[in-house]
């Protein structure tokens, strides 16, 4: 099951591993911690068109990597809905 495209609450109960594996289906996924000890997540989205790229990012103020990844997953879901 793709947690991103069937988002209806599935992500809410997912583990960090599950969220990252789902995000990886949509592009190169990174999770990082910054000097402020806060976490962020980014996906360099896969696109078919030459010369086109876009990233989906969480905010930079998450207390856990799971929180950052879930926000990023929500934003990926929004991006691929359109």
C-alpha cells in the first residue's frame, strides 16, 4: 500500500522507516538535524520532463525526524494530488 497516495490517516500511525520508504518512492529523500537540534526532511521529487526539478520540504523546526518526515509526506501528497 502506498501511504502517500492513500494518505487518509495512514501516515499518522506509520513508523519513521515506513514514512521514509514511502517518500523514497517519489524521489531522493533526506532527513537532517541542524545546529538548533531541530529536524527537517526534503524530497527531490522524481520528474519525467528534462530540465525540470522540484523539491518538497518540511519546515526546519521539528523535534523529531518522524515529525519532519510526516510533514514532508503530507506535502508530497498535496503536490501529487494537483
